[in-house]
């Protein structure tokens, strides 16, 4: 099988923990080189990667590297995307694509003008449970979607030098880092675009510049509504990362599927036909949800294989592409602006 020779820019953090191990399992990728400013010889040795560099110029000048995965801090994304595009390297970049919509537009423009493919790392679309939810929604199993809720929270205390805790480096905190995953995922389920946004952000617990709390109210093109809650100040063991999709004929509920793993639980209740009005409205009766099985998929391996397939087949990515990246950044900017203006804003 043909394989894409890839390089990694920023081999620590999420790349070290998740993406590199996932990439090494991909059927159509050869991980040819890695780059980071620290511990790179150790990382390369651990994963048995033949070439390693301590600066991006050397990686991008490597003629064997045909595509790159960029997992550097967000404030470096624009520089690194432009440099990679100018060298003709196809790009898989961690989310968010940039700190602002303006930077994102410049980054995507560089990719287009240099005829390289761009894909953003919203890997949760590739989770087996989430693909199953999309399938059930598209089939109409829960009727018309009317409301969704998605939760992604963690405990993220002050860490010296952490770029996510400084908006000048990360663009913001829990909203841009985690809520954006959920904006993207909810659109994936419904196939609809977010049209209106209102948000609250704050620094409730953690003592750093970025927000540690965010709640977003969304409206979709069909009129469906959603809330997204993403916090850096809730203990990990206290949050079940719940996901809820409610329709006119049933619902789908999940726990533990949102995140960086492959597991979680999925259940649903589907009514084949509409029922009459229940005037009693007693809610103390156990609801009979059924378990929904789904394929266990490593989302990092799956997103990397999808990207490599696009490169091999010379087919631009249909999901997580440049247009989607700009759209999510537009929602993100409007969410922050909504909190400042105390208004619901149109996307």
C-alpha cells in the first residue's frame, strides 16, 4: 500500500501522548521525521523515528517529508502553516487553526495559494460513537432534532509557561480550546450550520489570564438549539462529559465519548410514531433506553488515515478542511464578542 511520508512539528504534548502513537498505527502513513525544541532525540528514539530536528526549517527542508502534522502552540500556527505551505507540504494542523479569524484566513489563504491540502485536527468526528450518532440522526431515528447539549470539562490548574493559560498565545482559554471541539461536533451530527451564538465566559477558580469557564448557547439553521459547557475548573472525576441529542421522536445520550479516548457508553430511545399528550406528566417512571453499540476506533489513527488518503488520492479533505476551520473560528470570535456585548450574535 502506498504511504505518505509525514513529519511532526511539535512532538511533545498531544502529539507525544496521542497523535504520534495513533499515526504509527495508520495503514497509509510512514512517520519519517519529528521536530521539537526539547527532548526530541529521546522522543525519536522512543518511537523509533529515523530523523529528528530541533527547528522547523530543517524539518521542512527534508525532501523525504511530503506532509506535516503541526502541533505547536497556537500562536505559532500561522507562521508554521505558512512555512509548510510555501515548501509544498500538505498540512494536518491541531485545533484551533489560529488565535483569531484574521490569522486563520491568512493561514488558509497560504495553503490555497500554494496548492496544498489543509485539514484541522478535530478528531472527535472520527470516534465510533459519534459516527454512529450522525448515522442515527441522518436516518431520522429521533425525528427532528430540537436540542443538544455537549460537555467537556477538566481540572487545569496554573502551570508555569502553559500557553493555553495566556490568551496572547492560545487565543483564549476553555472556550477556544475545548468548546470549539463541541461546536464542530454538533454541526457534524446534524449536518447543519450554527447561525447564532451567545456565550458567557469567566475566571471563576484558576488564577491565570485565560478564561477557565464558558457556556455557549447556539442556534442552528433548522432552528434547533444547543448548549455547550467547557470548563478548566471542574475536577476530571466530577465530569462525565455528557452528550445529549433530543428529537421530536426520541433521544440519544452518551457519556465518556467526548475526549481523547475510544470508549464511552451510548444509549437511545426511539418512538416509531407520535404519541398523544400525557396529562399526568409523572416523571418518576424509569425510561427504557436501549444500549447502542458502536465500533471502537482510535480517533487519532482514523483522522490521520483520512488525511493521508486525501493526499494519496489527490482529493481535498471534505471534513475539517479550510472552509470548516474558518467557520469554527468565526463562531469562536462571535462567542467571545457576544460575552463582551451581552448580545446574541449572528454567525
